[in-house]
């Protein structure tokens, strides 16, 4: 069984995305959080299922929203390094690997 860990940057990503969606329409941030929770749950249940997108970073795209959960598998840990918009370049989020 893996341990799921969110980086500080990933938690900040989630907070900023939720705030933006709530500003767009009341309750939309809740919809985003439900879809995010489903994605993270799938990662936790089967972390190897999703595609490697850059070096060892795997991505699970979030249903209904243009974001992906970017994570690494390190022995018994799943480390979420960020939640990024699909339009962002891998260069933007690859900096978090250091």
C-alpha cells in the first residue's frame, strides 16, 4: 500500500484553482473538488495505471476540468507535485522535480 503525499505547491495549486472556479460561479469549486477527489482516489488505488508524461511524472487528467494531477511514485509513496492546467508546458511544472 502506498502513502499519498501532497507537496506544498500542489496544495497551493488546488487552493488557487478552487478560488478561481468559485469566482466564476458559486458552487463550481465544489464540483472541481469532487472531480479532483475522484482522480486522486483512482491514483491511490492504482498508481501505475496512468501514463508517464515527463521523465517519471505520471498524470491523471481530471474529468470535466482542464487539469491534470501530476505525481511521482517513489517506493511506497505517491507524491503529488502539482495540479496543472493542460495548456501549461512541461517546462513549467518540471521545475518542481528538483
